[in-house]
């Protein structure tokens, strides 16, 4: 296969709480993501899946391990050049679309902030054109750029969060539980949108979630996390049809099946 | 079968700064004793409000315009809506109808030991000595599967995990031996493995104590697991009602179709998920005709003008959609849904 877009090697993330207590959130996790694929990361709360996402995008300072992204090392001290590359090419979509959008900023400015910082346009007009196109792409209208986050519904806000990530034309998007705060009917809309965008732009996703049926639906490969360790990884097919690790098996057995007859016979 | 609870023509509005919100627009349902009823729908569809009305927990800005909620107690039937809040609290809440909520952290008092939280309602409703109450609390904690109950009653909520907290909430709800347990998204905040255990617990308690249970949820997997009967709510109305088999294997309302197919099962490998376009209506403005029409790909002209009545499909199965009218054109189910229903029937050995 071709070269991985992201290579995480033995990532360790500890948080020192006090002199004699350290939370060992992630203990030596390694995986790779290839261009254009979707890697699903599943596990219970407290298994470290969100921490891994945040360490990769450098919201945290990894304790140990190496992260290679787009052929550059992005763990350890970042040079200005690498930092700019990282911030442009890796974006994140957060879980709660209300708390991740600045309530005092207009939608247009929220989406345009990255463009402003990286100077990705030459005229004001061009900036507004890019933002307008982006809004249309996620199913909103260019006129929405003048509105504030509170004027939108949850599903629409998550579309704004996606537009903000996409406007930078990133190679990797980290989607941290980006649909779990939404209603079922809206979840399907957002997942369809994410798939369309992937088909169009060829970006890769790190899809972090606890909803296994959705992870199965969207991912090419899956990693199963348990207490900060990657206990099993493989293609979606392998994980779901032939889970090896007892933890993966118990996780799969716990997923409720939307079929009353089958569900009743399982227990 | 005797109905322990019967809600008739419930209609509720909320006064808000923006105007009146017509949250519940005529809801009817019965709960047969000892059975489990699931209310399904998106946020804002009115499922929680309906249940809060039953438990007498509506906020002060709510007005009940019409309706009756009959509860069959030990000897007589009472209309809960005719009781004052005070009477409800003294005679019904806790002892006959108890409710558990989504987030166990916010329904427990962080400054109180869990033992005290469990016994609080007992002291309120029963003549019981402190030592009796304590041993009953320990018994309840054991019943809900908390080890080391004798020590645990001294714990504060923050010392427990999410699953344990929800168990404590269930113990509190059961402390005065209610007949009806209302569960408002009890497992949404929990992991799948913990969710499975809590659902097991609720079902086990139901069998042992003969509880009647109402489940509010949007997770159809949970519904399939626990429910006997299902009511699908949309925009303050019940749009489809039936037994759990009827809803999962033979759904008739386009909204139920959408809900079923929007949630992938483990076999889904379609390129796109079937999704319901748009978002639920704002009930600040009274919907014209069928509230679902704007999102319904099968909507007909009549949907925009006249609200569909409930059409009866079988003795237990009802749906409010004009598609069931004898004059309506026959519609083909969306391909994905047809495949999915076939899969579901096959898995269940139905033909």
C-alpha cells in the first residue's frame, strides 16, 4: 500500500494530577491512517479515545511516542513551518456543536478564521466567496454567514463545525463523537454529508465514537481501545465478523440490535 | 388485560418569551399492567413532556388545556390531573409512580450520602424507623446489584461510577415500591456494556416486582430489547402505535420508516443512509395539516391541508398517515428500507 498519511507510534499520554498521582490515559498506542480512508476508534468512556485524538492534533503535549503526519514529525517541539502545516492539514470536529462555536462570532467569521490566519485569500470578496461555497457544500445557504450560532438548530450547527474543518482543505479530519449529540434522523444526514465530502475531496477521517453500528457503517478500519491500550485493530470486516479479543467480543455483544425477536433471544 | 394507566387526549402548551408552544397536541395511550411501553421520537417530539405530565413534574409555565390521565390504584381509578400538586406528592409520586432520568449525576444530590438519598422518600411516605430505613436501603442497593452495600450507603455520588450512580437512582425510585416506573432515557449517558447491564436490571426488577414500565428513548435497539408496545411521537402527537413486532417488521408511517432506516444496523452497507430531510417543526407556530408533511417524500396535497386521523391496521396497530386512506396511491417502500425489513424478518425467522 502507499505511504500512511498519519503514523502514530507508541503514543503515551499521561496527565500528572498531583505529586503522587498520574492519570495514565494512553499507554503506547500505535496505528496508521492512509490517505482517503476512515479509521474508526471505539471504546468505552475513559478508554482514551478522545485523548488520542487531542494528542494527535496537539491539543495535548504527548508524554512519549512519535507521530508522523504528512511525512513531518509532529510530536515533540514544533517548528513554525511544521506547525503551520499541521494546523492547515489537520482539522477537528467536536462533539458538542454548541460549545465548540463561539457564540459572539458570526458563522462566516467562525468558518473564515482559519483562512484569515493562513492568508488563504487575496481579496475580501474571495474570502466571502470561499465561505459561501463552503456553506452551500454542507447544505446551508451563503446568507447564513451573517447569522450567529444560537440561530441554528443542533444539526445545522454541526454542519457549521464541519464547514469550519473543511474550509482549510485538510488531509485529515478528526471527528470526535461528532454525531452523538444529534438526533437519529439528523445523524444520518451528517454521516451522509461526511461520506460525500470524503468522496469529493479524498480527505481521511479519524472517526472517534462509541456507537458501534455507526462506526461500522462509516469506517474502513477500526481500532478498539480499552483502558488506554489498543487491544485489537483490523479492517471493519475482520473486527465485526471475527473479533479476537474478549473485550471486543463483549463490546459487540452489548450493542442492542434493532430487532425485537433477535434481541429477546440473545438474553 | 387491565390498564394501569390511561392517558386520554392530553394537550399541553408552554408559555415562553417567544410565545405559546403547543408541545403536546392530543396524546392518547394505555399502559397494560406489568407491560413495557416505549415512547420513541426525536428531541422536541414531546415524549418527555408527556411523561412529566403523568408524574406531575411539569414546569410552572406549562398549561394543560385538556385531557385525562387515569391511574388505576389498588382499589379505585383516579384522574391524576384533578389532583393538586400537593395531593400528587403525598399520594401518588414515589409510592405509585416513580421516574428515573437520563443523567444520574444531575438527579443525585452531590452533598448527600446515597443512603440518606434512598431513605429520604421512605421517611416522607411511610412510618418507618431509622434503623428499618437503613436496612431497607441496604436491601435496595443489593437488589440493584451494588456490592458492599453496607459500606456504600456512606458514599457520595462522586465516589461512584456512572453505571453505579444510575443503579442508585433506580434504588431511590424503587424505595417506596411504585407500581409504574418511568425511565426517561436511562441509558443514553452510559456506555454500551453498562447500558446492557442496566437494561437487564430494569427487566429483572420488572419481572420480580411486577412493575409496569414506560421507556422514553430514541434508541431503537433499546426499544427492541425492552418494549412490548411502542408509540412513535412526532411534533407532539403519536403518529404510529403498535406492538414492538408490528413497529419493527411492518411499520406504516413514513416517519417510522425514516427512524428505522436512519439508524444503521450491523448489516447496513448501503452507500448512503436513508435520512429524513430537514428538521422537526417549531411548535411555536401551529403546523398546518400533517406536521410531518414538509419532511415526507411521500407527502400528498391533502397532507398540507388536513391532519391525518389514526388509521387502524390491526387490533393493536395504528398509524396517522394519509397513505393508509383507501383512496391513497400505493407507495413503494424505499429500497434500503425494504432490504432492511426483509433482513430483519429473516433474522427473526418470519416470512
